[in-house]
C-alpha cells in the first residue's frame, strides 16, 4: 500500500513570530487521520511562558497575550506533551505531515532544548516527514503564485475549515499530502524512506535556488537548506 493511503499524522504550530530560533509555541496540534480509522486530535493552547504575543502574530492566529495567559497551559508541559505525542506517532511508523516542516520542527527542537528535554531530533533517524510545501515545489516547479497552505488547498481542491488554527491547518496539510500522492505517480510509487530522502534533496535544491535569487540584490543573503530540522547552533558549528 502506498504511503498516502495509510495513516497520516498532521503536525502544526502557531507561534509568536517567524524566526524559528526565537519563536515560542502558542498553539499546537497533532492529529492522526486516514487509514480507515477514526481521526484522533490532540491540541494545545499555551501560556507562552510569560512572553508577549506580538499583535502581528495574534492577527494571524487569533490568540492574544491576554487569552494565552488566561486560558493556556504551561508551555513547558505543552512542549513535553507534544514531544510525547509525536514520539508515539514515530514509534508507530506513521509519517508526520507538516507544511513547511523546517519551521515547525525547528521551533519544537529549540523549545525542547530550552527546557532541557530530549529533542525530537534524537529520533530523527526513525522520523518520516511529509512536507506538502517541499513536495509541491518539486513536482510543479514552475507554477506561478503562492505556495502557502491556503493556496495549496485551492490548487489541490482541499477543504480548509479554518486557516491559521493549528488543528485545521494540520488536517488540511494531510489532505493536501493525500492529494499529492494520488495525483503524482512518482510520489505514490516511492516508499516512505525514499520520499523522505527525496525531500531532503529537494529542500536543499529549493533553498539554493532561492538563495541565488536573493543574492542578485543582497550578496550576503543566506537561505537555510537543512530539512526537516535546522541543526542546533549551526552558526557556531556546534551541532
């Protein structure tokens, strides 16, 4: 059976900002779906460990600092539970679907390290990630327009019930991955191991291409090519 016809686990974070090195988790979802089994979802709203949620971030996902502090669980506890939920998925051999996985996995890795927890990267050898963003750019390289989740949902004719809530985005990413596997024979023919390895190469190629483009205006521009996690302390050489 092809990977896209089995059980998939969607993973999505909404955070305080765009830099995965400094962003803190505001909401999270790990949802298992497909494989002719009931959908199971776990969601978190955190207190952001006392940090502020910038207005521009709140405008995207709808969670203000006040709401996070009033309703959120301790961020440390949420990070531990998210790691545990993903760990169980990985142990069960279920692929983790994450839109622009490099961001979400790096945020989670840095949160784990802040709290002295064992990061998911320790299990990376067993983790199989499916990234609809990387896959879409590989299979349809020259298509114009946005590659954001809302645009991919429209392109692949997938229903998106509530953009920028972690649970809706996680389920939508799984639906897009399923459509990609259905639409492109070269994807459905791959084993999970082959698909994961291919995405590592595709992500690196895409980053190199984007970096070349940016360097036309800024010779010092750097676009990270590692996937699905940016190595810790890359700049210092201590990984």
